[in-house]
C-alpha cells in the first residue's frame, strides 16, 4: 500500500480526516497517485476535489469540513452550527445547513439543507476555523437562527452567546440593521427579540430568559444582572434581576450549588447584608419554575407589594414606578 506523506497525515489530523485535491497536489501527490490511493481504500471521494481518509470517524465536524471545502463561497449556519459551538437549548435537529450565494445550486449530500442569500461578506458573515470549517460569525448565526427558532429559543441563544462573549450587542444590532429587509426570513423575529432584551446585561440560563421576558411582559421594569452593587461587609455583588428604583431583586438559584449547605448559607448571609441596606431579594428555585405561571403571578404581586410598601413610607411615589 502506498504511504502518505507526513505533511498530508498532519493535515488530515487537523482537519477531521478531510483534504482537497489541491492540498494533495501541493504535498507532491499527483492525480494518478491519488486515484491509486482511492483504489487501495486509503481515501474515499466525498465530493468534487475533496477526499476523506477511509476509516476516519464520520462526525458532524468532518462533514462540515467537506462541505466547506466543496463550496468555498458558502458557510455553515443554522442549528447544526449552533450545536457545534455548544449553544444551549438547541432543538434535536442534526441536519447541517449550508448558506450559499443567491442562484447557486450546490450538490450536497442527503440531509443537508441549503439556504441562499444575496448578502454574504467574508469576515462579517463567516470565518474559517483552523480545522477548515467555514462557520457563520455569531452575529450572522443569530440572525440566521431567527428563521428557524421561536422567540424564546432565539432569546436564549442571544443571552448564551453574549454571556460566553461570542458576540456583543453592538455586533448584533449592526447585523440587524444590515440584514433586515421586507420579506427576509427571520428579520421581524430577530429585531423583536433583540429589542426586547432586558437592559443591564446577559442572562446565564434559559430559565432566566423565560422568567425575565414573562415579568417584563407583565409590566415589571426589570434590568438584568445588576453589577457592582456595594454591600457593607461583602465584595461588590450583582443580582440576576432587579428593579433598582424600589431596591428589589430576584435571584434565580438554578445551579445545584445554591442548594448545598455552603451555597445556601452564603446566599442567606448575602440576603441579610442586602436587607441591612434596604434591598429585598426574592429567590427562585427549579421547583418554582415547575409551576411557571404561578411563579410569575407571585413575583408580580411581590413587585407591587414592594412598590406599595415604599410608597407608604414615603420613599417613592407609587405612580412613578407602578
């Protein structure tokens, strides 16, 4: 059996077992030798000018490298791209989505969804990773996902991406301005979800996104993740949600550490210190989320009770915050 040059082996290792004929030629393998390697079962052809090392694992990543190599003007996007990033809450859809310039009719394997776009700018809409996958930038991915995700799941993706520093609000807003057009799939949803984000910061979980949106819809003027709240005896802290005008916050204790003895003790100590500076905190657990509507009703009632209590004390004027 013919041997494979060391630089080809290194390339295959770094590119999920996929290589192009152009790369093989640069490594000194002419077309006849490549054809011989195919006959010997060393390589298998997976597309025009693209080969895969036989026996290499068949993974979503190897399929993405192959698609990227075959379609240099396109990029991977949609749910498959979000899953590759490790985004939370994605639907169980393992199809890959390839976006290509308008009018292109690329040959693709069965199960690959093809989208077309008149607006594709390298570096703005896609980047090429070191492993050869040409992937949507996070801001373009967010816009593309608006065509296939419901509002709540899209909102969750935006908060997840912002929390992990995959993108910034300005980049998302810029994408909205550039891509939004009458009739463009997802434009209205993307703008609606982006503009309905809670002010103040990104949310860390899908449960927080859902809760925050529900409370805002009920008229509670929340901001997310109040940062650097000075509390005597503690380092500056933040709350998951707050209405600063009435010094009321909500903590979403959804991580298991909050329900262990040390975590629960620290939370209670922090609540006492907050109470000393007249901040009231309402805590929410995963069990609370199980009866979501009742939870929202209760928190709305607590918000109004806090407004009424401070207004009665003369600390605020109720009409200004109610």
